[in-house]
C-alpha cells in the first residue's frame, strides 16, 4: 500500500472511533482442531499485538480514556490486527515506582471496580469489531504485581524489586513462588473471581464471550531456578485444570517464553505444553534482552538476531509438531535505531526484524504448518510519551510497561514504515485463509 493511501486509511479509521456496529453474524469461539486454530469454520493464522493496558484505557477512573481506546481499536482493526494480548489487571497498592497503576486487585479479594468496568468495556468494544483477546491473569515480573504480590500476602514478607534490590535478589525471591501453596490459593481465588464475572455492558458471562480467545495463566511464568522446576510444572497443571473446570468454552495457554522461561530446559517446556488442559504453545523472543543485538550495532547485529530467532522457533516448532499443538510467538520486539526512543527515531532495524518474523509465520501458513501466529510487543498507537526513561503517573500508556524506557519497543501510529510491514503481512495471511 502506498504511503499516502495508507495514511488516508489511518485518518479515516480515527474519525470513526466508537461508532462500530455490532457484527450482524455472531462470531464463534476460536478453537483448536487437529493441531490448528479454527475461527468461524476457517483456518486462523494471525498477526496480532500486545495491548497490555487495554482494560485501564477502558475505565472511567485514573488512566481511563475510552475515546482513545476506541480510536486505537479502530486503527488496529483497520490494519487487520484482530488479536490483542491484554493484562487483566495489576496487583497491589499504588505509588510504587516501576509498577503499572491503577491496580485492579488492591489486596487479595479487594478489587478496583473501575478497572473491572474497563475490562468489560474493552471486551464489548472488541466484540463489536470481531477482535479477540488473550487475557493473562498473573505475572512473574514486578511491573504488575504478580508473584511478588501473592508471596507478600501469603506471609513471605516484603519482596525485593529489581529497581531497588537488583535482578539477582528479585529472581531468587521469586523462585519461592513455585512451592508456596498459600500464594497459589490466593491466585486461584482471583482466577475464580475473574472467570465467574458477567460483563455489565453486554450481559454476557465471561465464559460465554467469544471476544475472549484464551485465558492465559500468566505473563512469562518462570520457575526462576532448576530446583523449582518440578513444583513449577505442578502449579501450572493445577492452574490450567482449575481454569478448565470453570470455563469449558475458551482456549487455555501458559504465556511461556519457551525454554528460556524453563531454565533452558526444552523437556520441561514440552511437558507443560503437552498438558491436556493446554490448547496451544507460546514462546517469547527478545534479541536485545538476550544479548543477540547490541545497542550500538542494532542494524549490524540483525543477521545474527534473525539466525538465532529461526533456530529458537524451529526447536520449539519441532516439539509442537510432535505434540500436535499450534505455536504462537506472542512477544517479540526490537529497539528503535541507535537505541533512541523519541517518536521521530527511525526503525530500520525493527522493520527488518518484524519483516523476517512475519515471513516465517506466512511461510508456515502457506504450508499448513504449526507456527500459527505472532503478537508483536507492543502497541503504542496514539500515545505521546512525556518521559523516555520510564513511565510516570499521568503519562500516556505505551506498549512499554512502567519499568522500561517509553518508546523502547512500542509501535506508534506515526511509525508508518513499520505499520506498512504489518499491514502487508496481515493482507498476506488473509489471502491464505480465505
């Protein structure tokens, strides 16, 4: 699509915010049949994104902006992006540096209703646009509470935070989560509450809402030590069995990084993914974070990043072919050129990496393979970051969580070259699955 035409489409999309009509034909749940996603009776291969802050934008409290939310959804839908990975809610008190706020679960069993209303509104608006959400319920990292929140309320004392105590101390503390049954029970209570809800705007019980594609146990759940792996596997099996007992309609996924999140143990990843209650496999991939690309040579390092990416995907794909489950790379990113984060910074390195990842998904779709989709991290859309070092209360939400540089991995509405690459791949997928 030519640049002028593309930007005209973007402009047209934005003026229709919140004016989308309900689809005349009721959509069906996304299913897995014979190892492949099926939606509305057709194969479903997709390019989606991470939109972790969607429920916050949908609220009418602190951080809420329903007008922006609808514009963002219209912009994504206009490009053909219909799969959004979303955080259900953050945990704990407000005012903690590097943590997302406002929070949903203030303390165990105490909920911020404005965020619940925001999630209801988000799902309503996604349903109107025939978009689907992957909703993750927990987080091993500090930026939304997660493991640390449950450990503290299970009596393990104040938990370290990376920005204060460093990552080694943080990860050692989080390795205790896998064996803390009290922390698990608090999480299971949360799962029961969320999955038992009814949307106040649509009247649909969450378990009956096709706007939800998948419940996900957490964002990058880890054992954080090899010793904790058996307990980690047991916890994931318990959590997925609970979700299945509460909701027979939706897919269940883990949110795993792959072997990287299993202390490098591919056999562990195969076991947790092969669980009968897990419907499809996840991996995440971060060339900069994993040392494959350096800040001062992001473009020069692109060939190495691509080579390592292909190897990582292929090793997991071989397992998926063995256990007959689709694979989604639901997180991946690449910094802006020269490791600068201002909106005007070019994205040549990112564009090259995205194009390569998308080609792998597209080639697999052509062959009817198990590599079924990807969600790039993350959607920044119309945000105008005020601080590039980290998010501060009152700033626009971007694709980068509170602890990260704002603009590091975000795709903004003005990143026309990146958006064109995304749109081209979406068009390719649509052609393949007609």
